[in-house]
């Protein structure tokens, strides 16, 4: 498959692939090309937001997650992504609002339950955090992060 063309979907495919394997810099390059060609592309905003978040560029990530939500959609991944950025900024009430929204939109959305648990953990609400991690494990019994985080909540 030739990805040298200027079609947004080609760059989107590469950008998503790079983001999913953790190559955030490459993902940002490809997804920026998508947005240059199609500034309203929700998928590009979502994945570039994830890449920026994973690099610790929280302001850039916030802008892109909010663009997804502004452009006509309740997207659980954008809500959970924004919640993770707000958690990193210690804006717990807002983070909790978006984390809960992600699981209201899709009750089986694992990242939404996980970030909700992380927020409660940060607030010192270990029993509630543990319940959220247990919910993750009921949906995905092999979820490594939920196992680890539930053990921390359990000890506290």
C-alpha cells in the first residue's frame, strides 16, 4: 500500500497505527497532515490528542479532545482522554465529570472505568477506586493496569 499520497485517510491510517504502537512523534506528524487537509476530522483530533497526552503535552491534548466533543459528538474515548488530561492537571471535579460521561455513553467502556478509578484513587477514595477497577476486570479479566491499580487501592 502506497502512503505517499496526500489523501487524509492514508495519513490517518498511518497516524493511528503509530499512536497504537506508541510512536507518538510519528503519529503526530501523520495526524497533523490529516488535519492540514481536513481540519474537522474527528478521528485525527482524537488520536493526535492521545499522542500528545502520552507525550505529556496536556494542553495540546486538551485542545484536540475538546475539538472532538465540540464537533458534534459524544465520543467516549474523547471524554476519557479529556478526563485523563484534567486528572494530570489535578482538576479532579472536571475530570470525574468527563470520566463518568464516557461510561454513561458506553457502559462497557474500559478506559472510562479505569480513569474513573484513577481519579477516585487520586482523591483518596480507595474503596470507590477499587470498585471501578473491579468493574474493569469484570469487562477485561486480563487488564494488567487494573490488576496493578486494584492492588494499590486494596492496600490503602
